[in-house]
C-alpha cells in the first residue's frame, strides 16, 4: 500500500512568487523566510516523495463565487496555472495522477464527504508557490500532484473539526491505495494575516505559536475553534490555517515536528514553514 | 447573518456575497489581460457591462477599498482590480488603515518584534 512519508506546511503569499521570479531570495527582507527552506530541501531529498497531495484554497482562479465548493478534488493527469491578474509569472504545469485522485474521491464519498470532482482544475499561487519553494531547482517537477481545494473564502466555511476529519479520510485513502508510492501531504496558507478592513495588517504571533506548538502532538486542541473565532484570532485570511488542519488530519499515524521557521512579516503575513515526520500506525496482524 | 463583532472586520458571508456579486464578477474577469485592457480603455462602459450598482461604481471610481468592501467586494477579487492600478495588498492595507505605505510596512515589521 502507498505510504504517507510526512507533511509540509507553508505560507503561500503571492509576493513570495514575485520574489522568486525576481531572484530576491538572499535580500535581507526575504532571506529569513527563504533560508527556512534549506531544511525542507534536505528532507525532501531524503524522503523522495512520488505524489504530493495539496490542501489549499483557490483565490479566484479556478472557482468564482457563483459556484463555490466546500471541498473540491482534482482528478486530472495535468494541472495548469494561469494569469491571476496581479502580475505573477505563470508557473509551469504540473503532472497529476488521475487514477490515484479517483481513489481518493471514491474513499471520501464512501466516508460521506460529498466532494466536487474536477477533471479540469486551474491551480493558483497557493499550489504553485509552495512547489517552487520546495523544488526551486527542479527542471521537471519530481512529484505528481493532487490539488484539494478547501473553501476558506466564502462563509460559512467548513469547521476546523470537519477539515481535520476530511484530511483523515484522505489519509486513510492514501494508505489503502495499492502500490508502494511515497506520498507527501502539504497544507498551504497562513499563518495570521488580514488584508481587508480597518484591521488590515493584523498579525497575532501568540496565536500562531499556539497553532505551531499544538499541531503535531495535540491537533485536537485546535479543532474546537469556530470559523469566527479563527477570523478573530488569525485574521480574515488567517483562516487559511484550515488547510494546515486538513493536512494534519491526513497524517494518520504518529506525528512529530521535524522543523519550523516563523518570520514576520512577508507582505502582510506572519509567514511560517513546518515539516512533520510521520510513522504509520502498526498494521494489525490478521488472526 | 449575525456575527460576533470583530472590530474593523467584515465576515464575507452570504449577505456580502449577494451584495457584491456584480462587483466581484467584474474583478474575476481581470484574470484576463484583455479584460484588464478593456477596463483601462473605457472604465464606465466596462462597469456598465457588469451591472455594477451605483454605490459599487462610485467606490470603484474613488478607488476606495473600504467602500468596495461595504458594497460586497471580496478582497481576493478586489486585489485583481488593484493590480490594474499597480497597487499591491500593502498599498491596500495602508489605504484602509489611513497610514502611509511606509508606516503600514513598519507596523508589520514591528509586529515581528512582539
């Protein structure tokens, strides 16, 4: 069966994509964020995933507010990025794994997560930027991806508890897929930030630290927050932390924090990167 | 819908989404360079084509982000409109908080020293 090798969580601010395009990784403003990826690169080189499942939110590239799915799963063999209107260069396309995606979808629906299934799905900076951060020098992307979009834009949002269970279902689906694929789960966005309103620029390091401290060993401490509480504590866009919670849910076994980097500010955002090691639960022996 | 009051913050719920549909739909169209150019060429005609309300048209004409939010704009979509004017989310933050862009950036840097 396929193996979950671990998780990566990272901010996905569009300005990071711009900094990559402009080769600003070593500028004093950017270095504290980008240097946090040295560990990630070594870890990925060692762990060598074949497939990466991305929990992210679409920012109005693939979905508009006319039809907004709570959870949507890509089921294609290729995914493309495109012009998002704010000047980011279009990223090169990503390979998918439709067969693997359909297995996730089958399991999710059997688990009563009635997802939107997407055979065409543009992926925005929330997938492209983390890919560029994780594999900056790759001539070809070393993984096939499954984009899993979580609605963190249009309230009512799925609750943190629901996102955790949704991730859990995907984790079980991965571990029941025939083969020996090495699967990475990725949660993108966050941490605290708010772009809109008189409270624009709101950042909450205390809450961010609590999230980072609890997510590996005690995620249930974070799943009791309502969406409105998350808005209050993390900001209107800090609710992207739901993507991290779904990623954590997909890590079904024993989870330990391997690395974290936290830096304020990147643009309007408290930027964070974390890596999680994952030991699967021992399989019960057949009687 | 009633929400817990968070100062300086609007929850983008169904009420906001209904109010803002025309404005957000126009902003969504700015994913296309051709549409951005059409807006630049004739802003009035472009806004009329998307059926903006009088209040939405005014907020866009004034480039006033808080007013755009009040008439249902969602910031992820408004950011695409702002891109046409060469403004990024830090420029938007400065405008909404009544600070200079430099002051707004400093406020964020200061948050990192907490």
